[in-house]
C-alpha cells in the first residue's frame, strides 16, 4: 500500500476565480489540500495526486490548461482526476477523447466528492488526515433523505423515531439523540460510499436483489432493516458475493 505523506497533499488545480470554492470542497475529505491556479504552471507541486477542478467560467479552456500541465510532467502520477459536478455527456466524451490522445497514461473522472473518495480508496492511497472525521459531523437528515428518496414518514420509521422528531431534526432542533439514533444509517451511508458509485446508487437501491430475498434495498431501509444491509456489505468486504 503506498502512502502519501503530509508533504504530498491533495493538489487541486482550478481557474483562479474558482480556487476558494475548490479549497472548500476538497477540504471536506479531511486531508491537506493545496490549490494551484491553472494559469500558473511554472513550478509543479510535489504530489502524486492531481485533481483538475473544471468548474471555472470556461471549462473547455480549463481542460486545455490541464492537458498542457499533464504533458509537461516528467513522471507519472498515482492518480489524475478531472472533476466536474455538472455531467454533460458531450463535454465528457470530447474531453475523454482529448485526454486519451494528448497525454500519456490515464485519467479518471469524478462528478462528486464520493467519486473522488472512491478513487483514492480503490488505489489504496492513504492521504494524511482522518477519513472518518466526516462521520462525527452533524448529519444533514434532509439531504440524506433526499439522497435515498424517502418520505419523512419512511425515514422516521427507518430510524425508529416519530415523524415529528424527524421533522425537528431536519430543522436542527432537539438533536441530542440524533447521533445515537443514526449510527446504523451513518455506517450504511459509508458502505454505500465505498462500494456503490454515485451514478449507480439509485439503480442499486431500487432493484430487487437475491441477497435480500428479492427485496429492494430501499424497501429494507424504509422498514428499518438497516442492519440487514450492513451485514450483506460486510459479507462483500470479506469476499463473499453480495
């Protein structure tokens, strides 16, 4: 397993106007982040991970600048990622063709922070910092409910609380028991992040699975059977079929 020391931070290249936004986003990973303007490529940072944040006012121009930087590299990197939160098939197809033609080696695409996290983990890259610190932050119940596609009543049942309690939590009111009550939910969300890509999560949640006696994972969540899903993920982690 290769380890990236604290001196080899996540290096994020972005348009000068997008640097603060990029810093704020990738700092959520709990690792040191260095942002570098795409316009400045005279001295390349000493890092094995390069992320190109294509969120500036001119993404095509940012892409061309990124390719120019990559072509100037004298050695390959462990991970090169092009990040954009706006998935536009034509742009991604064009960009993928351009990258494949212009640079040596390969690059990956990420469309949200989960994609980046998965790419780091699948390559066994450990970034200095506490990856688990996200699990101790206040859980945005409304955002999680939207992600899973559940009603307030279904989410309340999943967590074994009343609908009124859930409504209060979504308003950040009376949350003293929320950390304890959402422990299984947090664990499940972490497993989803590890094993199911964000682009495939909705299909996975809503497709009957033989592992769950042909039930849909989303139905098990709504029924409060979070542990059943967690156990199956643990089997997957141990090399058993899911």
